[in-house]
């Protein structure tokens, strides 16, 4: 007997100490199992069959390739095992989702032997068969009746109708967490390096908010012998982490047959569920429900009636009701998630068209979404026009389910390994999205061993599929991805701050990002829009970051936003934040506004730009992409195609505009003349915004100047304020967003100014913003230019203010929040007469000796 079992048992024992199953088999382990299956040791027969059946990842995982090749050879009589008959081998091929198994199944149908019908049954029920649609069609053209039967099955949606219908009632027990639960509570950033290992990462679910959650959920299951439903007041705010839903479903979901270490199903109920979290739950085969949760408490046994939108107690007395939304959600739940439903519907629609059958909507197989239509006198917003263009129509109204083309897709490193797994499971060997980019900004500075492995392996994985991969130390994903955009197009990214400054992005969890990259489209239930209209002129001493914070400030004044989490109001939640009235903004400045839409819990953001600044930015970006090709950034063909698209837009493109008769859920007007002093986000809630005069005098321990909310102008301004003032009176952190910013700031002498102030200078990337790398000391008070300030994000117990780089520099000098008068007295003379040089941006096409 080989050493396989000794080594595997040792690994399994170590994992069992953590309460988790072994990792899926590697390619090498799968090969060893196969050799043992050919001549099984006595007493190991059942274990070996279980290993090859349940412990190999599906899709185009390297281990799946080894498994698929062996099973086909068994089916074909080229190999044998006393434990796996040829018929069973074909059945096992049918459990592998799609990818390397498809070739063998199609060959068996082509040969029309005794296993052809078994292979056909597997193909009928596998939605990723769509990747080999042409091959099945070719068999039909040769007169293969079994292949035709497969096509008819696809056309009739048997892959869906063969699934059990959603239960009329789900009896379950409640586990409730009060208050706001953000994705860092489900998936703590400090354990980001374990995210791809779902069971391991799930052990840290709860963070400091409900640290005993995993054990308490387990106890509830054991006590009641019922599935557990997770309930919260506000669920899933913050980052777009598929790892958050992965961790939750590990505790409340069900195993997926033949797919190791992954679960689906489960019910999640929230008074409010953040849009990205809701969508990720849909994609993962869970049932998210938004309803009043005030009468739901931990340990309560409830009955959920999914089709009725009703929740009762164990005796059938109504507790609450809710609208069943979206229209397709029960189909999604039945299909095992929104992603398989969408792929399957594409397969069925294509087969019906081939056979000349009625349309998908007329088939009666699936729920048909109720799409709204323009009423008389109604126009489209800017966002609705951009999404419409991506769908091949004039506009998309709120409430419409659609599949917009994803022109640009971004993946970052703490979610990248999960995205890779999802891409592998989708059997994707070449991206269909026009441009997919991978970054390494969250883990470059202080990589753990798992991060080092990711840095070494993920770039080739992305580039082999014709994507573009950055390198550790290059900088923040958004600052790079924004440079690769085409105006008025639609995209997505596996980071909640993927908020394009031109065009529009709908950030998503890693599963949906993988879907967008692999298929080139992404499911979207079009949200409503809220318009923020600016007017007037920026006042002295007021920065654009203050205007960013003026948005929630004004919403609070108008009663459209509340800070209190119970019965919270948030006009932006789940909607698109559209902005206009600042036509002279540079694109880099525009990103400050769209980026912060994440903190508003908005589904997306758009801003009306001017053509002159847009063309200036695009010309700069063309030069950057040309240098990326010279610098060996793959994929050169993809980058060159994007260069040509951008050049074509510069030559022929015109920016879209909202129709004057467009309709919005709300219109908020902000007169810049009314904003006379800095506005800050206060600890620890980005909605808790106050004027500087309301919080002046507060002591501060650390100041962080960095994150995707900054650009080179902010660092120049901070450097001027710090210049000549000696050491800062706080611990000062400096972290430019890209290596291009770093190089230019060094060249201009600003790094010497930061050094003279005693700053700790980080490599370009996310640094303290993410909180999974460097951390501030426990209970520190921090002033930061970063994106968000949720509890424990930057450090355990940290109290974090968010504001401008200019104010950050003043705070660094004083060690406390200044008064508005003190702030102006320090900043104004430092910047006077230098504004044009300070607030200029990186126009690479105008720079000499520029390279990446």
C-alpha cells in the first residue's frame, strides 16, 4: 500500500482538531487514489470510492482533469477498477458540474454504445453543457438521435424541472444578531488569507460582534434538530465579500453533493439586507428575505412560507409577511442559485431557438419577470442609459431583470483565490469579458505564506485566460482599473469600492465576478436611482472630500438618512447614486465621489463628466497601457484591444446624458456655498457625519493618508502642510495608491517631507484601510483618508474618523482635531499660490521617461 492513507489521515486529523473536513484532493493525491482504485487494499474500498466521488473539485481544476480522464477510460474499457463499473464511471462524470468531464461524455454519445444513454442523462442535467453546445449540434447534424434527445431535454428545461420544487413551508429555528452586521463580522479581514478555505475561514465568523456564533448555531441545530435561519436587523453591509456568505452558509447551509467543502441553501432574514450581500446570497443558493425582524428572537421556531411571503410561529400564527422579490427568487432557490439558473436558462433558450420552439418567456417553464415600461413623458437617467447600452436597448428601467455586457471586470487578491475557484468551477478556460484585471493590493505589504503562494500562482491563472495581471507593489486595484475603462460602459469587481468614475460598475461577490469574467455578462435587477445635484462654488478651505461627506450630511438634514440602526432610513441603500453639477471635475476627482457610494450602501454610482477632462484622462491611460505592454503585463492582446477601443472613443465618442424627464427615487440638492467647513465621518459609522466644529479638540493617536480615496494631489497637499513643521505629534502613516504616484512624489521631493515628519511610509496598496495587514494599536483614535471606519477594521477597538488629506496633515501636526479657524490658519498659507501645481494629476502622455 502506498503512503497515501498515512499522509491523508494525518492531514484529516489536523483538520479535525479545527472541527473542519480535509481539503479537497490535489492533482497528485487524486492520481494516488486512482492507482489504489485499480487494486484496492482490503478494507479501504468504501473510503476510496468516497474520495473519488466527493473529495475532488469540479470544473477545470487540475484534479478534476485527472479524475475525468480516469473515469472515461473506465467507461471506455481502457482502465478498470473492481469498485467502479463503467456505468458508475459515467454517472460520476455527470456529477462533475462541467469542464474536463464534458469531452468524455460527448464522445460516449457520439459512439452510441451501451453507455450513450447514461452519458446523455448526465449532459441533460448539466447546465455547463452549454460550453459544448456546438459539439452536440454537430452530432445531431450527423444523425445522432441520442444527441437530439439531449437538445430536446435542454429545450424543455428538464435540468430545472427535474429538481424538487421549493418546499411549501420551511420549519426552522432562529439565530439572531442585533444591530448592524457588516461583512467583516462574517469574514474578518485579519483572516483574509484563509478565505479560499471555506470551512477554515468559517471558524472565525462572528468576529467581535458575535464571536460565539458558530458554536451557538451548532448548539441550536443539535437541540432542535432543525435547520438554523440567520436573522439580523441590518445584514451584510460593507465589502463585497463572497467569503461572508460562504462562512454563513457553512454554518446554516447544506452540503453540495460531490463538491467538497462548499454549501448552499439556508434562509437569511434581515430588516435590511445590503444589496451586494442579498445578491451574493441569491447566487449561492440561499433564500434571502427582507422583512420586519422585531418579533424574531434566538431559539424561536418559525415556519417560512416562501411562495406566500409569510412567516409564522410554530403553531401557524403570523409573525410577519414580506413581498417575494425578485420575481425569480424561488426559481433561483430551486435551481441551486441564481448563477446556475441564468446559465441554464441560456441553454434552454438556445435549444428552443434551434428547434424552432416558442420563446423562453412563452414556455411556461420559468417565472417571467414583470418588466416595467416607460410611461408617457418619462425619460432615462444616465445610469439607465449606460446599462441600456450594455443590453442593446435605449435604457433599462428600475425593476427590470437584465444581463448587461461586462466590458471591464476587476478582481483583487483577498477575494482572488475564491474567484479563481469559482472560475474553475464554471469551467472557464478563456474570459468572455473584454478585459479582466487582477490586482495584489491588499496583501503585498505584509504577505502571509498563503498570500505568497497566491502572488506566485494567480497571475498566470489570469493571464492564461487572456486577463491582465498586476504585480505586488503596483498599488490599489481601483486606481489601476479606472485607467483601463471605456466611458459609458458597464463593469463589476470583487471589491465594494469598484465604483467607476466614468461609466458604471455594480460591485459583486467573487462568485458573480467569476460569472461576469467567464461569460461576459452579469445578472442585474436594475435599481432605482437617487440624484445628487450640486450647484455653486467650492468655498475656501473646503475640499472635495468634504463634499463627499456633505452627501450623507444633507440626506440626514432632509430625513432621508438616519444614523440609528434600528428602523434605519437610508435613501441610498440598494439604489444607484447619480451625481451631476460638477462638469469641470477631473476624472481622478470624480472617483472620490463615486468611490464613496460604497459607504452609502448604494448598488452603484455614476457622475456626469465633461468631455475635455475625460479625453485628457483617456490619452494618459493609452500611454499607461502601452507601457504595460512593454513592461510584460499580460495579456498584451487584451491590452492592445482596449487601447484601440479607447482611441476609437476619443475620436468618435460622446458622453451620455440623462434625459431631462428622467425620474428618481429622490433628488438631493447641495449648494456648495452652504458647505463652509470640513465635514467628517465619526467613529465608527460612515453615516455619522458631523461638521469639524462639532468634534474639534478630540485627541488623535494615528493619522493615515492613503487608500483608493486618495490621488497624488492629496499627498502633495499633505506634504506642503507638513513641510518644515518637524515631527508629527501622532503616528503618521503614508501610503500612495500606486507605484506611479510613489515615483512621482519621490521625484518631486515629497518623500523627504514625509520622512522629516517622521512618517511610516508603506508600499503602494491598501495598508491600514483594509486592516488585514498593518494594524493600529488597540483602542487607538485614528484620523484617516480611507474609505470606511467600521468597528475593529483598522485595529481592535479603534475609533476612526474619516476626512480629507489636508485636514489629516493638520491633525498629524496638532495631535487633535483642530477648530475650523485653526485648520484654515494652518492650511491656507501653506497652499496659497501653489494650487495649480499641487492639484494636478498624472498625465502620462505628457511625462518624459515614463515607464511601469
